[in-house]
C-alpha cells in the first residue's frame, strides 16, 4: 500500500485524479515468465502465446472475482479515485466474455449472460464495497477473431454495465 499511496499522491499532486487499471492476463500469461501454468475460462490456448491454460474451477473463478474486488479495495485505501477493470484485448475477463475462448458449461459459460457473469459480479462487488470509488471498464467491442465477441453482444454488455452503475466504459477492440 505504501508504494501505491505514493503513486496516487504523486499523480494527485499535479491537480488530477488518480486511477489504476486492474487486470489478469489469463491465457496470455506465459509459463516461462510466471513459472506457473496460465489459467482461463477454458483450456483453449491463446494463438500467440500457445501455452495451454488450466481451466479455472468454479472455486477458482470465485477466488479471482474476490481478488479483483480486494484489489479495488487496496486501490481505494491507497488513495486512488478510481479503478478500471481491463476486460479487453484477450485478458481474462475478456476471455470469459468471448464465445471464442469461453467454452464452459456452467453458470460462467454458454449464453451471453453467463459469459458476462464474472465481470458483472466483480462490478457489483466493487460498487457495494467501495461506493465512492469511480469504476470504469475497458471493454472489447469486437475481438476481431472468428467466433469472438462482436458489437451487438458488446453493446448489451455496455447496457448492463451502465445499469450496474459503472461510471466509464472505455471501448476498445482486438486481441493478439
């Protein structure tokens, strides 16, 4: 927290608000760098990294959800005004949203509502626990991969994020 507090204070000393982005690389992490097998919604390798990830268990998904919420809390305690959840570019939350990388058969896979569940649970947890924290989401509008997330579904995710109280949606596109 000390280093994050110094960073937030330094940013704020310039007369601006301080935000920090929270992300998990998911299947785009590489065993050579991390020393552990990457995790993802399904055991589908990233075309570029090529490391086959371990499919997250239900408990693993819950743990990651809770860690995102806790990370937002650390940012809040450190003095950041807001956080942005990185749900684009093939990182973990985007992997859950995308039908290309999410082949799960439980409540975190299948239809669009289920694939958006992890993101929406993280948003709800942050809004409930840290209501004064500004919350943004960086979201892919189109993955630009066959069978990936496309505009119509992303627009629906945007509507749901707005209803959930997200303050900012940073639209982006593409993966590796």
